[in-house]
């Protein structure tokens, strides 16, 4: 009975903490403090006030929690971005994700070496750990808002690319530090192998998963999201065992299946987005519980962390990102927003645990500094993101929740697909009746949503700005339809 009571107490604490974490997202809507910052700081304070909370959580546990969380976050991030959006901004994403990661890591290594007296190898590990940005933090900070234009896609996709690059770079540097001097070429070869194998494994895994999703049916609807989650784990494990970047592999796989029509696609996406949010909460709480705020203050590591955080946000990121964004066709304000929006989160946490487990010189100091930098990034940069967007004129529109679903299930994949358009204020269809609009052959309007209410599409109905028009057609939206209403997005996934 004592064991049952003890486990019941653990379940109660974990469940209550999870409930508070979910409710904190509502709190962050009213006060401009991102939810990840609340998780991080609250867990750190709790571990100092109640030391027993962190007694059973080792660095190895945090590392494993971080790996699992990042698999979920990157796979979901790939599905959110999708290959179509990724391809449209491939140049800035690739340059920021790869060259930007190397440049930021190098700049931070220089600062750590000359200002904090780290050795070059240890400074390189710290710099590489601080270089990657975080897609989950960005999604959490944005909440129910959507960034207009290409800047949002660039920020989201950059995070998915630079995470695997930063991880592979840190692992290569750790191996270099352990093996000794004279092996930089081996570290470079290890890095290139990890990237190459990761891409191949992601493409192969995504293709295999897509085949299963389309061709192999399951007995229950709830099993489909579980299958994709298991597949993400298989892709990560296979890529890792082949000495590749498993994190890059799962991100690439998510990209490839994002825009494809498969059974129960909407349910799969909702499941993974919810799971990624939970993974983000867990990894920030795990880091907070392993930080000793008392030691952090006594050792003055917080001063080192604040200095590096300021240099990262105001010096390293602008110096590296600005030249890479120079040839990109973006407004100057959008480029500034991309530079400021590179938020740090779960990945530096995970990389700091790698340094600890590998016994790197000054690993404890690295861990404390990473905590301070992540806290600064999420708290200061994240809290100011909306203010900066407003001052720079970056459009951000709220995405209103739609809790009520109106849908139809089909046994077989339909030959036609459903496209959703929103009538723009200046669209040619605005103010015209349905009967006066030429839609073309094999195209018909199935439903109109006006002011949140479904409306029967009679010939006399006059289109109004903001109307959602659901059109059934044989192929993808034609340029004529896009010009008539505005940009469309597919909604038929089942």
C-alpha cells in the first residue's frame, strides 16, 4: 500500500503541474511573458525551495528527455512548415540554417575565449550550443497569431535546419576535445557524414512513411497518429545508428509528408502539435529542476550568461544574419524582424547536457551559462517580439480558434479535393453574386462561411470580404481561382 500511495502522490504532482503549465498559456495571453519562460523560472525556483524535487533527476535523464522532446518538436515543425513553404524560401533558410549556425557559433566562441577565458575547444562547444534557434519557442511565443509574409516561414524553417546542424557541430567538437589536438579534419568529416546521412534517411523515411499512410489501413482512427509518432522514432534511430543526424532526418521527413493527402491527416497533425507543446513544457521544466539558483548567483555565472546573451542578441546574430539576408528579397523591416526573432530554447539545453555527460572542461559553467542565455532569450526577446513587430510594421493576424468542426468522412480517397479561399477586400469576386462569377468547368462551390455561420451557396448570394468559400475541384487551385478570391489552402486531407 505504501508503494501505491507514493506513486499516487507522484501522479498527483505531475498531473497538477501539467495542468498549471497548460493554464499558464492563458496567463501569457494577458501578460507578455512567454509560457516557456514561466516553466523554466518556476521549475528553477521550485527546485531551490524544495530540493527533493531534483534529487531523482540526473543529467542523463535531462539529456534523454531532451532527445525525445526534440524528435517530437522537429517532426511537428517539419509538418507545420511543409515542403511547399520551405522551397519558396530555400535560399535564406539554407544560408541562415547552415552558414548562420557556423557564423554564430564562431562569433560566440571568440567572445567566450577572450572575455570568459575558456579554452578554444571549450569556447567552440559553448558557441555551437548557443547557435541554434528553437521552433517550439517561436510557436509558443506567437500563440494564436500568424506572421504575414515570408519572415515567419524563414524563422520557423531556420530553426528546423539549424537545430540538427548545431547538434552535429557540438558532437563533432566534443569528439575533437576528447580525442585531442590534430584531428580537426576528422571532426569535419564526422559533421559532413552526419548531415548527409540525415538528409538521405529523412527522405527515405518520409517516403516510406508516406507509403504506409496511404496504402496500409489500421483498425482504429486513434492508431494513425501513433503510427506516425513511432515512425518518427524509427527514422531518428535508424539515422543515428548509421552515424547520421537523426534530428535532421525527422525534420526532413516531416517536411515531405506535410503537403500530401493521406487518411486522417488532420487528426495526425493535431496530435503531433499537442504532443510537441507538451514536449516543450517537459524539457523546460527538466532544465529548471536541474539548475541550482544559489550556486548560479554565488559563482557569478549569471553575469557571464547575461553578457553572452546580450552579445548574442545584439552583436553576433545581427553581424552574421544581416549579410546572409542581404540578397534575399525582403523589406528591410522584415530582415530586422528575422534577426531579432532568433529565439533560443530546448536545443541549447540539450547540447549543454551533452557537454556535461562528456566531461568537457568547465561543463558545469557551460550548463549555467546556457540556462541564463535561454532564460534571457525567451523572457526578453520573446516578450518584446510583438512590440518589435508592431514598430517594424510586420503584419500579425490573430488566428481565431474554430472549436466546431463540420466535415464528412469518405471510405476511399476522393478524386476531387476541397480548397478553401478567403475573399479579400480588393478581390474581383467581392460584391458579385455567385451567378455572375465564372468558376470554370468541373468546379463548384460547396459551402460559404459568412461571419462564422455556414451559408447555402445560392446563385443570388453576394460575396463579402472575409467570406470563406469552400470549392470542390478535380485538381489543385488554378491561378484564375486564386486571383478571383485570394490565396487558397487545401482542407481535404482525408
